[in-house]
């Protein structure tokens, strides 16, 4: 599966040209989110939401669920984020994974997911799923596609707030941490 459950706090990220902004970053730190990160998390998620690439989040939703979030930090800047939302005793969701366009394709998204999976492991949660428009990325993180109907009913509790409800076009994937 190739998960790195230890040593995920610090990692180097080199200079890479991706056709947009070039960021010469030294070290990007993956850590739990703090209250002063919320405005940057909000901007990052909603810039992608405006393009239809992920679901929007209000400031109030982010403050209420802040303890679910990790961030990637480059100096004062939040350059990535992601969240682990517990659904039930045996199931959690990785959600709201986003990396600043200037920092993509250098492993930050995968490190964020690994940090969230490590947290699920520490909590004793055996299975983690994702609903996403980027199934390829999650497959690279060890998830496998499943039919949405295989997910339990309680997963859909939050969907009533989604602008796409009831016409969900996201792809479901799951990862079993025990295998
Ligand atoms: C999807 C996203 C989180 C990926 O972040 P990233 O930092 O560029 O991803 P990484 O560099 O860690 O990539 C990890 C692996 O996934 C692959 N990958 C990255 N984005 C991919 C994509 N969109 N489709 C398929 N594979 C992808 C990478 O090539 C890499 O493969 P490797 O392990 O063989 O090297 C980022 O592009 C993003 O924020 N997109 C907009 C928001 C979004 O769609 N979020 C999805 C979750 S809701």
C-alpha cells in the first residue's frame, strides 16, 4: 500500500515549474490546523469550488470542523489542506483535500492524505473513504473505487447541504487500513 504512517510531519519540497507560479520552497510542514489558518483554508477550498472542482465550505462550517483539518504550511502561507471526518466506529471520510495550484504535483496532496490516514489509524478507525472528482489522485494514495451504494446510508447525512443534492456526480473510493 505504501503508506507512510510515521515521519510525515516534515518533508522537503523542491523547486518545480508547473506552468504557473514557481515557488522556491524550502520545507513544507504538514500539521494540524489552527484557528488562524481558517481564512486561508477558506480561500483555498472556495477558489477550487468556484471552478466546480470541489464543494464549497463556509467559514462557519470550517470553524466547527477545524479539528478535522490538517494543513500544509510554507512559511506563513497555507498551501494545502485536507480533513478527516469520522462517520461511525469503523468508517471515516477524507474530504476537502486541496493544494494551492502553485504547489501541486510535488507530493503535498499525498502527504496530506497520509497524515489523515495516520490519524485514522491512531484513532482505531479501519476504513476510510473519499467522494471526489479526482479518483486518479486517490488511487495513487492507495484507495480503490467502489460503487456509492456500498457506502452506508449515514454517509449521505451531510449531502442535504450540497448544491448538487440529489444528483451526486462524485466518485466513491475506499481504503482498508487493515490490509
Ligand atoms: C487533487 C490534488 C489534491 C492533488 O494534489 P497534489 O499535491 O498535486 O498531488 P500529489 O503531488 O501528492 O500527487 C500524488 C500522486 O497522485 C497523482 N495525481 C495528482 N493529481 C492527480 C489527478 N488529478 N489525477 C490523477 N493523478 C493525480 C500524482 O501524479 C502523484 O502520482 P505518483 O504517486 O505516481 O507520483 C490537487 O490537484 C488539488 O488540490 N486539486 C483541486 C482540488 C481537488 O480536486 N481535490 C480533490 C479532493 S476533493
